[in-house]
């Protein structure tokens, strides 16, 4: 017996989409050389977590909108990460004229 969320869609579909997004983000983190690409990959992984939070919140019938509230916290964290990460990337670009993560020497000890 398959448990369903809204509109009769099984929870396994949401979890599969979340897992695929997370794997794409993880692959992007390992393969990308550009710092911007790495930040985008992190955003994909956080969005995969959001899909799972909302799906489990709806499936488990948590009180009120607990899954959505946790997803909003993750979105807030992602916005802060993007702002700080982009500020670091811009500062590195000003100093070194590139954003290739393998060639960055500014933050090395």
C-alpha cells in the first residue's frame, strides 16, 4: 500500500526528485572549478533538502506547517550563504583576476 501526498502522488516520487537534485549538486561540487559553480551546486543541495522537508512534513501530518517552516529556515540559510559566498568570490576576483578554485592562493596559510 503506497501512501500518497497531495493529488495522489506517492512520497517516493518526492524523495526520488530530492535525491536526484542532491546527487547533481554533489557531482557539481566535486567537478566544478569555478567558485560560482560551486555556490550553485550548494544551492541545489539545499533545495533538495527543502523538497524532502516539505514532503515529510506533509506525509507525517506534523502539527500545522512544521515542514514548511523548516524549509523557510533553509531558504534563509541559503540566502545568507549566497551573499557571503558571492562577497568572498568578488573579493578574490579583485585580487587575482580569476575565480578558479584550484588556483586561488589568497586564503592559503
